[in-house]
C-alpha cells in the first residue's frame, strides 16, 4: 500500500448514456466511440503513476478495464455525495493524499496526476481546473466535506464558488494547469486528441454519412 491514492470515476461505456451533449451532434454511436477512446487515455495515464489506484464505475464493474486494480461502484445521490464517499473510503483505508479524476479528458497524462499528489504535501486541497469552469481533478490531504455539499455541479461557476468558500475558511489550496474536457462537437474537433486519431475520425464520419 502506498500513502497516496488515485481514484478514477468512470461512466460505464454504454450506448446512449455517455457524452450525451456530444451525442446530440454526432449520435449515440459516435459519442460511444469518443468516450471509449478517452477511457483508454485515462487508463494509460493512471498506469504510469506509481501509487495505488481505485476505480469507481457508475453502475457496474467492468473487469476488462484496469486489470488487477481495486474496482467498485459509485455510491451517492449526486456527484458530490459520490465523490465524498469515495474520499471517505480512501481515508478510512489509511491513505494520506488522495486525488480523484474523471475519465473524459483527452489531454490528461501521468504528470498531471503526479503534480496533484505532490501539491498535497503543502496544501489541504488541490484542483485541476477545466476550461468549462469546473475541475478535472480534485485532491485532498484531509477530508473536507463542505467541498462536496450544495455545489452547482456541471455549472460554469462550480470552481469559482468552491474556491471562494475555501478562501473564507482559510484553507490552503493548490491549483494545477487548466485542461479542456470534451462535452460538445466544437470541443471534439478542436482537440489534438481528435485531430491525431485518424481511426476515430473515420469511424465518426462513417456513422454520420
């Protein structure tokens, strides 16, 4: 057991349930293909980090992903409660620094995760901001329940509101590089991830011809 832990939240890759905003433009099959590729990128990034990893699926454990890794199902009424419960699990298991990431970032790599873990040596909490106003990474060196309660999940002011609250509480916060996730067709076609993936381009073109 390492003293640091990486938690990954993964939506089960099921047709019609992933990347629903993107699916409005490229269809359910196209969104399914995009998300499948993004999960592969996330898996590669976490496997290159030399700390324990726990995978939390949205509704069913998939054995073929993250072999030989602790896997379970997310538990909670909303995203905040699900993340809080995952952090509680980690701290109760004895981990001292925990970072949690999603699985839909085209540019995530091991260095982002390592920087998040390192930042927790000197901060209570760390965020990796997303360009849409949320965050792609959150890390804690001690449990901070208020971060997960009564927050505008999926809104453009999520990180701003969270940081203001933490400033009032005089909590030490670290901030990582900003990354963009892929929620819309515009996000997709602007990303290097898509531009450099000819197979994915061909699949989506075939699906939408």
